[in-house]
C-alpha cells in the first residue's frame, strides 16, 4: 500500500474553515466550563463549607476539639 495515497493537503479555504470551527468549539466549550466553575464557586460561597452539618441540625456531632473541652 502506498502511503502517499493517504496524504491530505488541504486548500487554504479548508484551513481557514477548520481554524474557524476550532476556535468556535473552543469558545463554546470554554464558556460552558467557565459557567460551571462559576456556578460551583458561587454555590460554595453562598452555602459555606459546613452546609451538611447545618442541614443535619441536632443530629450533627460536635467537633473533636469541643469534645475534649467538655470532657473535664
């Protein structure tokens, strides 16, 4: 099998078109990624790191440091 038959030499129009499509995909997926990261960061900032213990309420165990203080 001759490998030259598999070569592809794009025309300048094809190169321009491929570059535009590549940039378009990068912009679209980059925007989606930034929106997801912004949503995650905003969710963490608004709810705080201890949202699960606040939801649990009275069933949440106190931190280990508080157990040592109350043991005396």
